[in-house]
């Protein structure tokens, strides 16, 4: 079976847009951002 990686970015909607509340390891490896850097930011970071 071929390895697969799925990027997960979960957010909630607030007055400023969708706020990031969770990322997974694939997201941090792919983007280079740590979970701490993006948690609480909107999707427009």
C-alpha cells in the first residue's frame, strides 16, 4: 500500500472569518508552519 498524507486544517467561524483551531503533522511538515504559529489565526495568515 502506498503511503499517503492528508493535510488537516480545522477551523471555527468567528467575526474575522475562519479561525484555525487544529492542524496535523502533515500540515506542519508541508507548510513549515508549527501548530503554535497558526492556531488562533484566520485562514488568511
